[in-house]
């Protein structure tokens, strides 16, 4: 742990401590921290601006936490040493924010049909002349809209982690990963392969994983690293 640079070390500590807090609150008070710190859809009544940051530090279970923290421990120190602490932290948070916004776009198209149908119902409700009946239906309508929006929640550091993976692929394209510790593959092809997997699973597989968030963090990460590298070739690996 002494060899891990400060930003990476603090990110590891915050993620692990917050997961321990989540377990304590869940077991002792029956409160799920994810419901409050996870990122809600921006039109939800439960959305708060700070969730754009806090969602990156909340995880669903031990395996979710382990794989993200393992990747952070694996790539974080090298990238922090190369970029410098401030730039590394900015990059990490930017990838996480980009992941959230990408997932928002996906959610928008996913729920657009349901919301559009509810807007048609709203028009019908507003034509009811009895005020009491109309207000009652409007309350039920609003509850239904909030239920749709509030069902969308994003948690986890995966968007930022995929950004770190992308950065490694851009900076060290010809270094090797070993799939299952056996099959060698160059970093650039590994990043492309993972990007394609996330795209295809996001399109064709219905699960609780925010695949487009992963893809968003990865794509923005590649663009940012490429721009930094191109703009400041000689001083790219320096602190702000």
C-alpha cells in the first residue's frame, strides 16, 4: 500500500469505506445507501446534483467492488505517476461523469415511449371538468411518471475504470494483457474488444448493467488522452 500514489490510494479507501458503511446501514438500519447516493434520472424527483459524483463510489455487491478496485489498483498507480495526481483525478472524475451522461441518453430513448403515452393520458385528464376528480387523476399520473423516472439508478466506478483501461490502451498500445493469464493480446486490441462487447451487450442484452455508461467512459477517456497527448507531447506527463 505504501507504493500506491496518494490519489489512487484515497480512491481505493473511499470506495471500500463507503461499501462498509453501506453494509452497516443495510444490516443495522435497513437503509440502502445506494438509494440516496446512486445516480437517479435527472427528471426524477429523487435526483440531486451531488449524485453525479457520489454514484461513482457506491457498489452493489462484493464482486462489483472487487473487480472495480482491482482494476483501479492495477492501472491507477501507473497512470497517476505519468499524468500527475491532479490530472489523474480530473481524468477519473471526467470519465465517470461522461459515463453517467451517456447512460442518461440511453435511458431517455428507453423510456421515451412510456413517457409519451403518459403525456397523452395527461391531455385526457386535463379535459375532465370535475376539479376534484381531475386533481385525483393528476396525482396518480404524477406518481406514475415519478415511478418510471425513479426506476433508473446508476452505481459504481465502472465508467471511470473503463476510462483508465482506455488510457492504458492509448498510452501503451503494444503492451500485452493475458486473458485468463494464458492468452496474450495487445492493449489496443483488448480495449477495442471490450468496447465492442459493451456495445453489443448494451444493444442486445437486457440486464441491470449500465453497458452504455462503460462505453461512454471509455470513449471520452480515449478522446481526452489523445487530445492531451497531441496538445502537449513534450510535457504530457507533468502535473498541472
